[in-house]
């Protein structure tokens, strides 16, 4: 799949607020420092990682994740930082990965490693385009969010890092997919690997096609699950309220 460039960067945001990431008190301190023009860490300690270091980290996980997914990696090799990102991470349509330029966030491997894995998985996702992401956002974010939890710790162990995992983003989408997978009786890992290898626009139909063998009560339950499935938010406002503002 090609990478896409647009006037306004197309994004795949890793949906976490300041409060989610560093807690209410630290978020308030960060905003105070940002207002005063100083975003240095409030206390001493190790310096935050920078873009060059994150780029090296990403280069370490890229081949491992590619080996796991067996898909084409479209990451262009660039990591950039943006203090005004508004989320923890983003895979741009030109296939750059952007992370939040905040000292508290970049001081914490337990935060930035899962974000790197998440965004790298977007770069490995088959058939991901601005159009398909707009129509099937939940089928992308849910699959990537779950695979970050399945593959991320293993990949980090393979490169000698702590097996950090993020369990906080896109939970409504992950939960919807998990209900379908559990009802189908499919094993976790192959189910999600199959989905990331399937073009994004075809994932919903693929999962729907797994249920025709059900009969009677099972068939009725399957149809009810599909009717309740809400992986395509009707508006950005709904998405912002349900995900960014959750908690």
C-alpha cells in the first residue's frame, strides 16, 4: 500500500489524554509549565528520550513486528516529536510516526514503548488508506490496539527490553471485536493476525462470513452481536467523547 500525503496530515491517533498518561496532578503542572513557556521536567532525573533515540528504538522493533505480522512495513524510517500533538502518538499518511513531545511522557518507557508498537502496527496494516480508515476506523484501531497487547510485550522481550504493554486505548473497539471472536471460538492471536493481513475495507465482511454455519439459537445470537457491533463511530464528536474523554 502506498503512503498518502495530504494538505492536512491524515492521522491514526493513539487516543490518550494528558490525564490518562501522567495523572491529573501532573497534567495540571504540565499545563502550567506550557503556559509559562517552560516544559522541562518538574524534577531532576533522567533526560527524556529524543527523536533520534526513538528512531533507533523504532528500527529495533520494526523487523520483529514485520516478522510477526508477515505484512509490508510502510514506515518511512522517520520519527518526529510534536508538543502540540494532542495525543500520545500518530502514524501520518506520509508514513512518518509522530509522538507527543512532552518530558513526562518521554521519561517513561512504559508509556512510549507501547505507543511505538501501536503506531508501527498501523504501518504494517494491510489496505490502510484515508478512505478506508474513515469508514472502518474501529476495524483498524481495534485490531491494532489488540495486537499491540498480544505482540508488543513479546517483541520488546526479543530486543532485550521490559515487556511493556498498553491496555488503555480504543477499549470500546477492542471489546467489540473480542465479543465476536469469543462467540466464534477463534484463538486470539491467529484471529487478529488474519485481520491485519486482510485489507481494512474487507475486514468486516470477513468476520461476518465466519458465522453462516450457525443454526437456530446460535444464528440468532450471532445476528444480535452483529447488530450491536459499533466499530464505525457516526461522528468525530462521538469518537472524541467515547475515547479521548473516557474517565
